[in-house]
């Protein structure tokens, strides 16, 4: 009898502990859903000291032999997320790590050049320009060459970044081009009216709330945003013209936002040629005089992976919450060097 009582107490204790753990996790996830940004910062602060992601990913960079550095530009070009990893073998672009990577290459005397491996539809105007300027800094400080190789897709912001290279090549099935700028927003006022929702903004000026989804955009507001697009477009065209040694007027004839096949890009002077990945690697080895390629590790720290997974867990939302989240995400969409490639 005593044995049964003991076993019963043990089972009860286990159930109590498990229930407590589940409760704690549930509360934590619930709080996360309400305070996503705050929680990400806390997690990063809590575990950021356990490892330096950049140092870990670049710990095997050669320091005693000459090498060519592969810089992966994969996925949408945008600000870094909480989960840190290089995009070498993933579809994740990590801006902060790539910027730090190029800085380390500047200081590494055994580095003899950079190969940009691009598979991207483009992305943020800000991040594309910042990384382009970092590559220009690399060239100015080191005098070393940069080659660009376009894989499946290299559009818009990808073309912008590739313009920092000395030579550009593509696979014969590559989609490229889409030289231009897009800024998207939505007018949901009709939907709001059907749902009995009205957006009310207390503003300091007539254009302070332009682009919010609950109100139609005025002609004046459209003109204001168009001026942004025009300025960033002209900058894009000038960068491509400089990178390809073309006249601005000639680039503008090609830069209406359309995409090009690799052969069309060659015919229009946007790239230098078409090569398979193997042919391109052989060419770079011949030009650089070294057959050593270095590619950073794409393995994330296990703590980053674990908490990155937790950060992406969310509880079911009501229809109203989904609508409000949609409206918030569409509000004041920023300018993008971005394309929607065929078949994607």
C-alpha cells in the first residue's frame, strides 16, 4: 500500500511539474504575441553574450593562404532578423553579417578578391545601397577585384549590388534586370466601410497620414511619393551606368522595370557573358591565380535557432486582429528595388 502511495505521489509530482512548465511556456508565448519586438530584444540580450555570431561564422576564414571570398546574396535584401546566419546555403539574407564579412575581408591580406553569388529578387533601397557602398569601400581600400555571378534570379536590388563588381556573369537560365523602384500601399477604405470601421488620425498636416490604408491617397500625396521614386530611380540608373560603363540615357532605355533573360542581358550590355557555375569558377581561378574559394559557414548557433523558432510561434488570431495586422503591414510601404520573378 505504501508503495502504491509513493508511486502515486511521484506521478502527481511529475504531472504538477509538467503542468507548471506548460503553463510557463504558454504564458511566455502569449506575452510574446503581444510584445514581439520587446521579447526579441530581451532574448537577444539574454543570449547574445553566449557567442559572437560573426566570429563563429567566419572562424575558419583562411589566414595563411591566398583565397577568393564567396559573398552570398540570397533571398530578399532587407534588414537583419533576430536569427543570425549567413545565406550561403539558405534563402536568408543577413545584412549585418554580410557587412561585417566584407569588413573582415578588407583587413585580410590573403584575400585576393570577392565573388558575389546572387540569387535574389532585390529588396530594400536602404540595405541594397548600403551594401553596394561597402563593396565600393572594399575596392577602394584593397584594389582587389569583385566578380558577380547571377544564379536563378538576380533582379532589381541584386543588379544594384552587382554593379559594384568588375565583371558580371550569369547562368543561361537566369532572370535579371527589373531596374527600377516600387513603393506599394493599399486603399482599404472600401473594405473598412463595409465592416463599419473608420480610420481616424489626428495629424499636424494634411499629408502626415498619407499612405495609410484606411484613406484614399490624394493627387498631391501621390506626387510626393512619386518624387521619392524618381530620385531613387535616377540613382539606380546612374549606378548601373557607372558599373557597366554605359551612358545614363542608354540605361534608361532598358530600365523600365522589365526583366531580361541572360542572353538579352548580354545583348544589351547589362552583363559580360553566360557561364555555367563550373565555367565561372574556373574563370575566376584563372584570373585570380588561386584555386581556393572560401565560403562562410551557414550554421546558426543552436541558441539562436531555438529562440528564433520560439520567436516565430504565435497564437491563433481573430479576424479583426488579422485585418489590423494587414493594415499595419501595408501602411506606408517603403521604396523597394524589388521584382516578382516569373514562376515565383
